[in-house]
C-alpha cells in the first residue's frame, strides 16, 4: 500500500484505502476500523499523494511533510492532533519552518498530524516508503 491509494473523503472521519473502482464510484476501506464503504462520484475525495502544503516559496508535497515529521520523531508517533492550536502551530513550524501561516490554517495542521498518526502504525510512514513516494512523483 502506498500514499497513491490513500484517500481523504470529505465528511468521513479518518483515511481510506482505495480498493476497487466501480462504474458509479469506488469502494474504499477505512484505515480506522476496516469497514468498506461505497463512495459515489459526487463525493469530495482527495488522494494524499496529490495534497501539498503552502510555503512562502512553493508548495511542498504531503509526503515531504510526512518525511520531515518522521525525521523529527525518529519514525515514531507525532504529538496529538488534539493539542492547542498554538502548540500545533509551533510544532509544525519546527517541522516545516517556512510554511505560509496565512494559507495553512490550524485545522490543516490538525489534519496533517492526525493523518500522520493514523498512517505511522500501519508502516506507511517510514523514511524508506516516503523516499519511494517522492521518487515516483514527477517533479513539477
């Protein structure tokens, strides 16, 4: 499983793994509880491999942000996404010092840290896996 098959579905908690594409949408499996759901074409779905974070100079791929967190945490779990906004922002500034504070909201930071902590115990957040994910993506 790679980040290319991991989805965030608007209105649904957690992350999902893309299982099968159907005529009317696709089937995804929750990484939280393993339940499978059918997702229609009208749902707002984001592939984690396509998400980027604004910095003052450019947009940084989510895999790169995950790699920075994994490096900081020695591939272990991060702080809780339920921390105070000031704590989360300070932590994120340590990980990605030049993130654009006007365009990256505390809710975005909470999501990123929550996603990291969901993926990390599943073995998807290792420096090796993230290096592969970054190599697979074409440079823009």
